[in-house]
């Protein structure tokens, strides 16, 4: 999990704060959201975005466009070339 290698006291406090403030999602919602994103016919062919829970902790998914920088084709190509060089492809 997220806090696998963290101080257990920190993880406990963090978990309590997220539950009290209402920004934590349940394991059930997280799993259901992943399943929906993976197999829903409603999302067939939709690419180029990312999803999160909006508002946090309220069990609703919202789709967002990538940042302006991420939409820049020249920067995408440069990143791809640099990645190839770094991994030796």
C-alpha cells in the first residue's frame, strides 16, 4: 500500500486526517473506478485524458485534459527520444 514503508504512526495519523476531512476514497470505490475505466463501453475510444475523484472523497469520477505542455507534440517527441537514449533503445 501507499504507506508500506512509512512510519506506522505517521500512516495512522494521515489516514485519520483524510477520513475526518472527507478526502479519502474507499477501497471499494477505488476498485470500482478502475474496473469502470478499464471495461466501460461508455469510455470506448476516449484517450488523451486523466481521471480523478472530484470532489475528493465523494465517489465521483471526473475526466481532465492533459496540461498544455503534455499536449505539445514537439515536446512529446523530444521526451520519447530522450527516453530511448536513457534506456539504450
